[in-house]
C-alpha cells in the first residue's frame, strides 16, 4: 500500500510537470518580419545592428529576408548567394560613391500574411554616397519602404501591405504586435522581446515546474508523516 501511494503521488507530480511544460510549448510562437543579414564569401550572418545604423563599405553585400521566426538563431537566411561581383557587375565604380550589393528575399507563401503573395527574390546594386547607411542604400533601389513607429522595418517595395513584426501563433494566426528596439529595426531578438534561443522553456515555465516539484515533495513528506 505504501508503494502504491508513493507511486500515485509521483505520477501526479510528473503529470503536473508535463502539463506545465506542454503549456510552454503550446504558447511558443514566432514573429513575421524582415530580418537583416551581412553577406560574405562564407555565406550569410545575422546582422547585430539595424540597417539604419550600419554604414557599409564599398563592396559590401547585405540581405533582407521576410519570414516567420522566433529569434536570430531560428531566422531564415536570404536564398540568394552574397556575390558582390555578380550583383554589381553592371554598375561601375564612381568617384564619391560606394556600391552596396543587396539581396531582397520576400520569403515563401507559408510565411506571407493572409491574402498576400510574396514577390520573387531579387538583387540590386545600390550606388550611394560614401556615408550612406544600409537603410539609405535599400531605399535607393526598393521603394516604397514602410517603417513602424518604433523604427521596425515593416515593408520593402510595398510588401507586405499590412502588418509589422506581429506575433504568429503555432497555427499561423497573428496574435499581437511585437515590440522592437529602435536601434535594431530588423532584429529577431528585439521582435521577440525576451529573446533567447526560442528552443527551450521560458523562465516562467521553469518557475512553474519548480513550484510543482516542491508541492510534490511536500505531498510525499506529508504522506510519510501520516503513515508514521
């Protein structure tokens, strides 16, 4: 009987823990937004600053990718290679300017807002003043751009028509507006608020698990006292 009682208590505790963890997983969501990338011979690297702050050198390659992702580790990369010589082959160097190769990838239909169809990926060679930012280079070849009140980059060449960094639930539905740091308009970690890898339970979930375990330990101790 004692063993049966202990097993029952442990099963209750385990079930509660799994329920808490399951709740955290069910609530996990991504954000629909334009991410910003630095290109090089080795591929794409997630940019650590927003395009309004970056002032690329002549010969730089930068990418923009629209997708749903939880954070920078989960973000989808542009689907074109960062090849400056190819993208800017028809744009000769000019005194007083710099050339910035841009890869603009609106993503797939799966990531598109409801009712919208993403245009095909494209490349462009922006020839801009030497002190121009990445945002200014983008604006020179991909208008109209749309920004949110918090400086989040919402649309490139008018896509998408609506929405800006909204949170997307597991079934693809938008649930709320994401917050973003003005210094990093296309940062996934900014869009996701609390950031992190997005692959594990949140601090709130872990706290809940700890509370459940403590209650389970207390229940076992109380059962022992009663039997004693």
